[in-house]
C-alpha cells in the first residue's frame, strides 16, 4: 500500500497546494467518521495492530500516535483509531478563535521529505472544540484510544496574560480529553517560545494543576522545542515534580535549516516557519536521549520528529521514548504508516528478544 501511495497517489496530491490537500483530506475523513460504515471502511484498509502500552494511567492499543497539527479542528476524531493509530493529539487549540497566519503557510521540501509551516494555531477556539468533542461523544463513535489536546496561546493574548489563556482553555476542555499537552514551543506564534523559561512555564503549569485538582486529574505534558539547549531542557525537567508534569513531548518543529545546494530546497528553506520531517529526525532523537538520561528514565517521553518507518520509531524508543507520534511521515508515506510502524516494531521486539515497548524504552540511551 505504501508503494502505491508513494508512486501513484502522492505525485497527484503533490501537484496541489499543501494546505488545500490537507483540508480536503480532513473533510473526507470527517465525512467518513460520521458513520459506523465509513469507519469500518477505513479500518478494513488500515485497521490497527495490537502492541499495547500502559502509560499515564491510560491504555494505548499501540505506541504510534497522531501528532498535533493534523486535526486542529477535531474534524475527524473517530477516524484516527480506525486508521490504526494508538492515540491522537488534537489541536493546537487556543482560548480565542483565530484564523492563523496569512497564506501560503505550508511548503513541501520534497527532496528532503520535509515540510515548512507557519500555520499559527488556526482553530475555532477552545469553547467550539469542546462543543465539537461533546457531539462526537454523543454520536457513539468516540475512538477506543486515548485522545489528547494540544494547548497553545492565543496570538492576541500578551505574554503576561498567557497563564489565564491556557487556564481558560484547559477549564472548558478538561472533561473532553484523556491527556493534555502544553505547547510553549511552536515557532509560529510571536514570542511563544519565551514561555519555555522555567518561571513562566511553572506559572502556567501551577494554574492548570489548580484546575486539575478535581478528580480524576488528567495527565499534563509539556512539548519542547528541538532548538533548546540541554541546560534549558534540564530546567524544564526540574519542574516535573513540583508542577506535576506527566511527561515530555519531544520535539516540536525546528527553526534551523539543513544546508542544501538544491535551489528549490533553498527557496523552501528560506520561508519563515517550523521545519518538520526527515531533517529533524537526528536532533529530536538527541533531545529524547538527553531527557531520558537526565531524568534517569523517570519521565515518560513521547518521541516525535522525522518518523517515517518502524526503524525510525525504534530509534526514538530505544533512545528513551515510550510512545511516538507521526505527522510529516504520514504526508510522505501515506495512511498505512501507523500499521506498518506497529507491525515493524512488533518484529523488532521479537528479533531483539525484548518483551515490550516499555522494556525497549531507553535500551540504547
């Protein structure tokens, strides 16, 4: 299926604008998600493989998740489980509805199998997403895997009011998802990455945990940038116990660019925004390995960045990740990727004589 997608379907899709194809695909998946028949059809092609992981008090059918950014508007919530994902992360969601940055704002660097985007947290706002998720639950089609929400800061909210912005979103969304990811690392909202500063991040997390004190509490994770120094990453790890951080998502997109003599790539890389895909793979793994070693394996990590195959996922897991996520890999490899990665990880576990993903995490850290 991947060969057919890469050689027949993808070349046709890539003749159109990136965001246009993205939106068209989401609309189609959203339409299919609205009926059991449609979900059964998706599952018949891409149905999930079992490789269970228990983490954050949640059951993940397999360790391969959908990264934030793919389904910003909760348009196809049931489809992701049918496509073989072990979990999904929706959003980013902000307190205020916002259209995001002006287009064009998503660019393919095809030769490097990468994407540059400056979307800017385009979403209908936390209250609209909460209503949408409530409707999905009432439909009886809610997915049988954990659903997370990525929380961002509204562009119109000044940095000094960021805590209230995140808290407002969390308050209305808390009942509608299984876990939450605090996104202070997107490069596409001005000055957002300043919130990775230890004191600013602690303030946000304390505010969320005050809301989260009502039982049952939801796992709250933090998503970090690949461009942070190891010292800055260690400062975030210092907040794990005092702020109740359940885990780290490593990493977001990068503002760095690979060197290239290809004029077409140089043009794409000159665009402002975050870079994802294969050029990010090595750095994200490096960050995962550092976080794992610095925390002595005590802080669960979700690895994301440049995962296109089971081998890529295995690299992240053995560096210290307990779960992985894909986004750009899905664009380049197609919808069979989650199942292919899960099946490949199962084979690798057997080959390495390792009993579970939990035992494999950090094996080569």
